[in-house]
C-alpha cells in the first residue's frame, strides 16, 4: 500500500472541466500537486474546457482524450483521485463471467472511475474525492437510492471507507445557492481510515466533512443498514419497493454498513452576496444590457404562469409554475448558475440585475466566475466565446467548498494546519483588470482577421476605441496604412472586453474624437521594447497590428468610459453616429 507522503499529496483530476478541483485544493494547501488530469467533452469538436485548462495550468500532464480510451497504466500513481463525474444512470448491465468483474451501463463515466481504481490494484490511491448533483442520493425515481448504493458498494469492495455530504454553498457563507453531493473516501489501512472508529461520531462530529462543514442532525432522520449482495444484485434489487431513498444528506459507509442522517447547516460567519461580486456598470459591454422593449419578455419568463397544454396522447392539462425574483436580489447569494446562462434571449433561469442607472442587465462571464469562486477571468480565452464561458461555469463547482474540504483532509493526514500561497479570493474588485499572464501558455498571436481586398464593413462586429496619448497623436494622424497600438501596462486592459470578439479599431484623439477606422489584423502579446528598444519597456501588453480601411467625413465626439481609455462597442453605433 502507498505510504503517506510527507511532502506532497499527488492528485489526479478526472472530468477536470476548467480546473475547479485544482483551484480549490491548491487554495487549501501547497501540498496538493496535480500531476495528471483529463478533460474531454464528447460530441463537440471545440474543446473549450480543455483549452482553458491548458492555458491556465499548462499542458504537462493534461489529457484531452475520451477517458474510456485511456489505459490505466498511462495514468500515474497518485495519492488522491478527484473528479466531478456526470450524473447518469449507473445501473449494471451484466456480470462478466470470464473476469468476475462488473460491467456498468455503456457510456456511464462512473465506471471509468471504478475501472481505474480497480486496475490500479495495490497502487490505487489512499484517498478519493468526488462531486455530483444533490439528487444522486435519490436516483433513479423508480428505485430511490439505487445509484448511490451501487457507488458505495463498489467502493467498499475496493477497500474504501466513504463519507458524504450534500452541501449548499450559500449556507456556509459562499456567494451561490448551489447544492451538490461531495464524496470523500479513505482506503482501509490509510492514515485517515485508521482514525475512523464509530460511524455515528465520525459523521456527526469527528470526520473530515463534519470538521469542514459543521451541522446539526435533524430529528428522527437517523438510519443504519447494510448494502447486501453483488453489485449486479444491488443494481437490480436495492430499495425496489421503497418510496423514499434511505440515504440522508450526511453519512458514512464502511464494509457496506451505512450510517446516515439529514443535516442542517451550522454557520455564523460572514456571507458573500451577488452584489459583492458584480463589476462597475461602466465596464459592462452593451450587449449584456436588456433593451427597454425586451424587458416585458423577461418579466413574462420570470413571472408566474398557467398554460394549457396537450400531451402526446391528446390529454389536456394545465402547466403551472411560480414566479421568480426579477431582478435578482443583490443582497443575497445568487441562484444556481446553469449551463444555459449565456446568450441574450429572455429566460426564466438566467440572472438579471438592476444597475444603479436603472437599466436591467445579464451577468457577464467574470461575475459568473466569481459566484463559483474562480479567479477573475479564469475562463477568458481568445477562442472561447462569452456564451461558452457561461456554459463552463454552469458545469463548474464552487471552489470554496473544495478548498474547505481540502484543508480538513490535510489536517487529518498531517495533523497540522495547511499553508497555501494560492488562497481563494473572497474580496472582489468592482473594476477588475485583465491579467496578461493568463495567456502565457498560448501562441503569441491571439487573433488574426483577414479581410478580402474588396471588403464590406460589418456593422455588427465589435469595435475597440482606444485613447491615444498626446505624445503619440502625430503617429496616428500621419496617414500611414498600417499602425501598431499598444495597450497600457500589465493589467490595465479591461477584462470585460472579449478578446475573441475584437475586429475593428478606432483611435480616440483627445479634443477631436474618432474618425479613422482600422481592421485589427493581429492581436498578440508583446512589449514596447520590440519596436522602441531605447525605452527598455518590457512590461507585457496587448499589441494590435492595424490595417487602415477608411475614414468618417468628420470626427465623431464620444466619451470613452472604460478606465477613460478603452470603449467596447459595435461598428454600427459609430458609423451611424448613434453612440
């Protein structure tokens, strides 16, 4: 059996997404070291999550392959296996007569976790840490609790003691009402498993999860039972005649013996809110604001309604749903982010807030990241759209939960307090900046636009207006066909301007306004010393290589309102003088 490592806890991250487990664990302790990870999005060519993961953490140890095709011997031995595996039907298809093993339903990724743990044999990790939706404990509807029983039984047969909790992040001071099931396991004979004596006491007071997230048990919800039979028999027969799941929201399993109870959160610390994570209104791109004529659509979607519908069989029934807050309260944690959060279409489930100016708007990607406690601009990538960034956050977890559990697990392994040089930020700047280090793993060229010789202006394309300093004004007024524009020094470029949308550029000349229109041919990372070595200025900047297209008849006076330096709009608003 692997021994306790006194220096590092080597982590393998499955179904990694954009790295929520990694951020949480690294925020808990510098001892956690992710040595291998896998992220594969089926049925899509554009692997957005993998792009972001590599850009943030590097390509070393990163696998962008279908985990079903990755041999176990390609996965390095490790101390801790983590992953947010998808919620699916976990039923067992058959017994494998030749190997004596089990075969899960095809395509169900839980069985890849089982496969890796099983095939690792004596080298399987001492610790496991998984996340899933809260309904896992009660699924499927026709056999309540069966899926979770399969998971627990299969882990027991591999020699793990397993505890779990359903945790609503907002109940422990975090900025989003997101309920998820967290599963932590300890291999028999490991340093932590040896500390588990009484199942009830471990669940209520002494365990890793109880220490991380204290709770009080709800009256008359205690249950104790044993999961019996082969995995196939569990799949076929567990709670077959029961109406309710026997699993409470907190519990532990050892040798298939289960103790569980329903938990009520105990927390008296500070609480983060939606309002504490929004950015200044002046930084929000116009496309995220809701027009006056569209407000009624949103009010309808958010409102209570009764709709008469007809089933496929011809039966008429009334569909009804209650109303939702419109706008969302800034004084409370946000509602759960879903994968459909992106896009401008009116929706019941998307967040909408009211700005100080009295306008309604949707949340921008950086705000969604904050509600999951990711670093600012974590999903910012030239090849990932704002809509996909929202989708990625809908699939993510609240990193603060992982951080707290990671701290607690560390204390049990090492009997001392963890130290991290990457703790998760809980105070957010209303005027965030773009950290150019985010693009250090990418190619120097972030975006290339190639116009035809005979071009047609696209009025819907994004336009970046950049302030030109007095000492650089003559450069932009000399009539040259090609120009280079440098942003300010590191972090001065606004995070809210989506790099993947930049297309046109107009220089803002103080006292005049804008007139000349350029195409952004290339957007890249560079520094002024490339062209002006005498400056010795090697601070990273965004560099736009520009090609002149045409000029307006006269200057249009505008008011740059992003750090008084940049403004992001669309070409039609300037060309039509409607800015």
